[in-house]
């Protein structure tokens, strides 16, 4: 696949969104926030996301907020994408992806997911201002 997405792209695209601040969670993992609300974050290995063959916790899970449950289901039910969820995230407006599988989507597809995550968490005024930039 040409222009396959990478972890570096996650950082670059998230930082490129307006009004972004980076905090560091447990394990020093980056948490990208807008207005004090996370929209992309890197998880520590957790017991809810494990390799089915080995039982080992995935060390590279990234969480992206989504606007609605319909958006979440569209991503996790599409077998052509690497996005998934776990029972821990049931009812949570987010999807998960392993960094090791980012190359299964393009940088442009990743940018859309990150932009949508930002839009899901930004204030109404910030959303309007960012969306208006496309109208100019």
C-alpha cells in the first residue's frame, strides 16, 4: 500500500490540529487534547486487549474518539479496517487500533479519523471555525 499510515503520522496529524495540547498519561504515553478533552491517546497494555494466540497484552493500542455509536460501529464492523473495540470500551465513543496495524490504512484515512476525533471533542466554536476554513 502506498502512503501507508504510521505512528509518526498519528503524532504529526494530531499535533497539527488547532488548540491541541499534549499531556502524558501513565507510562508516559501521549494524550492529545483539545479544550482539556482527549481525542487521541496511546494506552498502556491492558487485560482487555490481548493477542488471542498468546494471551499477551497488546503494547501498542491507540484510542481515537468518534462522534457517535454509529460512527464507531461503521469502523469496527468494517473488516477492511484494523479498528476494533473491547468490552471495556462498550458504550464509550471511541475505537481502538494497534500501531502495528496502522499500515493497513492510508495516511489520508488516518487523517480523517483523527480530524473526526478532534471534531468529536472540540467546542462548538472551535468546530465551526475549523470547518469554516474549508469554505474559504
